């Protein structure tokens, strides 16, 4: 029997059902207001904000704001009209691509309108049913969605497990040989939840034994890792072994858009086959011109990355000294891990926001195991050492309350204080 499609859909509150009396914009879809920066407004109160991927503090950098404003005044948001292939190309788009390719040490680059659709659309363009994809189990959802589009075989390896990757490559090689196809290995430069780097050096070593191409999503590594900020490949000394290098502009660049970089031959192919770009309006001119200003600052202002790492080291060293477990992070991404359930996570988050005036994202199952609570701190160059000390004090108190069982109560801690 045919049913109404909408009748099948249910909004299940799940483990957070007992908090359903709270506004939908508290835990989910929270509203942060005011100028982007370490101090913003949440529910009308000022909070110390650790939840923005504004790594280098460029969101409100005066030179960036000036470039954005002037480009918008000159071109508006409509220019250029049309897709790049038809009527949306410009000398600025071409120049930006040239600069990006040079920065990440590749021959060519192609602008993408968004990071998420850029990744899965690139994967779709690269492989057909004869080919095999092998990817890291902890890859971002955009990669997983791209893999789901693949009509051929795909194999997953446990995060950074090179021994298992080799086994999957052996399986992939057999199938690709039978089909007359190729192999695409996909991983990340910096994993956005754990902060761990992909083992790019280990994967590069396997290139000596197996024939495959490597696609790296380095959204969190671009601008933050490596001597010049060219990413995790530069950090590990294997940038030249990355066949396709991807990054979004939504992190270090504090903007919208993305790019893919590699050899000219493959980039030319992608320009003619990446459907999300062929059939979509070109990246607006202010984002292109503003992007070039951001890239200029990445190249010429090493003090921005140096300040970021001053804050990163202060936060991570301080937390570890106080006995917190941060997992395997080797990047600015700072996960603070606790043992507990969803209810405790909600209580801790509310207490942190309402009573300590600190806002950072809380991550629960299924992103992490059921008995794990993760608070993900994102340090930026805009933060201060005073911000760090305030946060260390708050997290020490949070840990003590958790150990004392306070957050296991049924009622919300913050509610008892009139929230």
C-alpha cells in the first residue's frame, strides 16, 4: 500500500527528549550574535566563544573587511552571472586559481562554490564503475557522500591503519586489474573532530608498492599546518605525493568557497566534468577578490599562524597539565574528552554556557561512542592568553562536578539557577 511520504517522516527527540521544553536554538541551531570573534552574544549574554573555525582571525581583519567591502561596492553579489563554462569566468577567477595552486605547490587549481558539494562532486567526476575507492573510516560526511555516489567497489580502512590500508589496496588492485579500472585513495590532512593528521607519509610509502591516486581533504590543515601554511602534506614532507589537494575557504580563510589543486592535465579534465561547477553559477566576484586578499595575508603574515599556535599550545598544554585527555590531536583542533552520557553532556554544556559564560560545541553519539562526551575547542589567532586561563579554570570546575556526580541529576543544572 502506498503511503503519504510525509506520514513516514518522524521527528524523534531521542535521548534529548527530556530537554524538549528548551528552545530549539539552544543545543541545536544556536544563535551567536554580534561581531565574529572570541566574545559574542548567546541568548543575550556575552560568552567566550571557542566554536568558530576562524583559525587565523581573518573574519574581522581590517584588510579583509576593506577588500570585501570594496569588491562588493564595485561588483555587487551578482557578478559574474552564469556558470564558469558559459558566462561566469573572469580574470580574477583565473588569477585566484593561479595563486592558490602556487601556494599549495601544485600546477593548477580550480575554484569550487562550496566545500561540501565540491568534494563529493570531484569524487563523482574522478571514478566510474570500473574503479575502486579506498578511504579512511573517519573521513568527513562530504567524502562519505561522494563515496556513496560511486557505482563501483569501495573499501574502508580503520583510521590511519596502514597495515589494513595495504590489505584493502591488495583487494582493490585485484578488482581494478580485472575491471581495467583505477584506484582512488581518500583521506584527510587534518581530521576535524579528533584533530589527528592523516598518515600522509605512510600512504605515500605505499605508492611505491601499489598503483593508486591520492585525494586529500585538508580543510583544517590549509593555513594552519606546515612551514608556510600549505597544509598537512607540507607538514609531513609529502606535499608532492598528494595527487589532488582540496581545501575549503570556510576555515582559515573565513569565507565561502573551496578549491581543488593538482596537475594541469587532471584539472583540465575536472573543469569539463565536475557537474556541480558546470551547472552552477560562478563564485561571486567579491568572494574571489576577498579570497585573494585572505591568501595574501596567509602568505605574507606568518605572525597570524604563529599567534594561532601560541594559543593552541597554551590551551592544549594547560588542559593536559590539568589531567584532561585530548586524544591524538596534532593540530589546532582541540577535543576535550569526558566519560558520560547524553544527559550529562546536556547538563555540562548548559552549565558551561550559563554559569561560566563559555560557548564551545559539545559532540555526542553517534559522532563519538555512546559513553563519550566531547567538547571541541577551536583556538584562533583572535583569542588571548587571558581567554585561555579563563577556559582552563572553567574546565577544571566542570571536571570536578562531573567526578562528583552533579551532572547525573535528572534536572538541568542551569535550570535550577533560573535559566
